[in-house]
């Protein structure tokens, strides 16, 4: 079992890494079910969350994950930092590195920042979302949630339908890679303006009408329509978008028996979600949030309890 | 490096192991005048089969009382965390309430005592037992912590370099010659 050095993208993680982290998550789910959900595995290690972009669930789930493994946590919020005095990203990273940290959890609005930061520190880097590019821990959460709900390790024969703003979605990019790696067929449903131009190279099938594919969907993944997209002219208006791509009661009824519904949050009720997802028996949205902590525990454990970190303990049996 | 020649000696046969398990089961019943409040917790992975066999042996002695059998994976509680990574699938599972129970930790081989220390700490995340005891099939010595077993299948003096393997099929020692 070889541990990884960074978690940057699903491609770098690879199939074996993905499978290893999903198996490790089972152990963390058990820890979280204990009366005292805390283990000392990362005692003495420090995890910094560095969020240059807003986040509720990702940030809180990483911090909870670090604490449940007994790591010390530091939190950096741009609004109260020296970034306001003009400190560069590199200086911020090097300053925090000098304080002695073991991992950075990074979210940034620009694609590629986690790869860039890697050159400036010896600490492990976890990509918690970079621009439109990747959000690997969300993909791990989603794969784990489907694996748990459908009770299967491989996704061969499953169809994952991702609906909405694929173009601007790092969640979609990471999920397409991860689900395809586990054998699922991925279908994208979006207006042409919300599909990326390089889609020809992706392992996906494209549809422009949700109604064409909903009947053969096993996992329906609704993306959030970021409202600022409308002002940029990607969609004519929210009502039209909702009519063609929103999930309403009629479409829920047309899903095959046993199909499940997912959403990465935060949700736009009345736009992509026209039904109350809490009222749907086949919604996995709450499981996605609940599994977020366990998956991120597995990631931090794998990064920080690897062979490299154990070397400092010397050769003892 | 050490020479590649090794010699393997069998020190307990399959029936020796079965007899030792039965004897330990009787000792547990005798010490507690029954099985009320007893919970067995096997240490993943080596202690898992022994905890199951011990549970079956206890059920044969006192059929009226079903002793809960749980498993604990101590990887995340070790002081040398990282040297022994989590083994996928060897997940902790303790369904019984352990508050005020008498927990008997079960492992195949007792050596430095560090695994048992980790298990004692791990148990605290499930509750506060009334007492914790330790049952092992083989005590091979070389303790590094103040830990001693309450029930022992066999005391086996070994060298640190020896490799001890304990399964249902018997106990073997691999010695460098």
C-alpha cells in the first residue's frame, strides 16, 4: 500500500490510489460512528487550510477531518490576512511553511494553483478546488457515496448523468475522471454554451436534452447553475434553464427504479432543483455531506502517515 | 544481512491450539463465575479468528449467554503509526456497549505490548469498560511496556529475530540458523 505525496487531481491519483482511498474511507466512517469519534493518528502534525475562495462544507469538513485524526489545524482566510497588504501567494506559502506545517489544503479561484504551490514547500498539498479545473476530494466523496448506496466497488454498467454547467465546474471534471476510472459510463447534459470546447477528448457522451437520457440514468448528478453565468449570456434566463435542465417531479418519476440523485451543493432551489430533495427517498445529498468528513480523513491519513513520514521514527518493529 | 537459512519448528499443533482455546474459555468463566457482562474484542487482524473461536468455546460452555464478539483495528492508535498502515477490510466493529462491561482483548501473539497499549487507548473511544483483560494464544516475551496477559495459551521463549506465526492450524517459530 503506497501512500501518496499530494492530492492534486484525479488523474495523478490514478485508479489504484482511488480504490485505496475509498477502502480507507470505510475505516474512517467507523471511527466517526464511535461515541468518541477521535483517533490519535495525526498527533503532532499540522494542517493548514488556505482558502482564497468561499466555502462552507469543504472547509469545515477538512477541519473536522483533521481534528478527528488529532492533527493541529490552522486556518487562513484571505479577508483578514496580509494578502490585503499585497503579500504574494508565494510569500504566504513560504511564511506558513516556515512555521512548520505538514499539509496545505488549498482552494483558489485560479486553475493550477495547487501544482504551483508544490514548488514552494515540502508540505503535502491537497487540492480543495482550483478554478474550473479539479476538485478531487468532492469526486472521492461522490464515488464513495455511490459505492455505499449501491453496495458495489466497481461502476461497470452504471450510467452517471451530469446535468448543468459542466464548462465552469471543477466538480464535473473530477467526477468524470473518477467515475470513468471505476468503469461508469458518463453522460453530460447541458446547453452547448455550458459545455467546454475541448469536450471531444473526454470519455463522455453528450446530450442536450435531459428528457432524452433520464430514462437510462443510474446516478443523476445535478450541478449548481452559478447565477453569474446568466449575466454572461450563457443561458437566456433562469426560467428557461429550469424548464429544460431542472429536476422537477415529472423527471424524478421518469428515473429508473433504484436510480439515485446527487448534488454537490450549495443548491439553487427553483433553478436546477425544482423539487425538495429532502423529500426524495433516492436523494444521496445528505450522504454526500456526511461522507465528506470521512473521505477527507482518509486523504489526510494517506498523505501524512505515509512511508516518508514514518522514516523519521527510525527503524523499529 | 542475516543468512537466508531459516528453520521452522512447530510448537503447537492444530489440536493443541483447540485445547488451549477451550482451556482459556474455561478460565474466563471460572474467573468471573459466569459470563455476565463479558465482551470479547479481537485485535485486527491476528486476533480476529481467535476471538471468534473463543466466543464459540464460551458458547459451548454457557449456551444460555451469548458473549458479544467485536473487533478493533488499532492502526490509528499506534505509537508507531505509519510503520503498520491500515489494512483495507480489517475494520473495527464493536456493536456491544462496552460501558461497564468486562472487555477481554484477544490477540494471537503477545510481544512488545505496543499493540495492546494501542488497543487500550482505542477502547476508550467506544466507552469506559469496568475492567479490561487480555487473552493471548502465545506470549513470546520481550515486553517494552508494563503489560501482562490474564489468559495465556502458551508461554514461548523466543529470540527477537524469530518469527512466530499463530493460526488455527498451529503455532510455528521460524528461527535463523
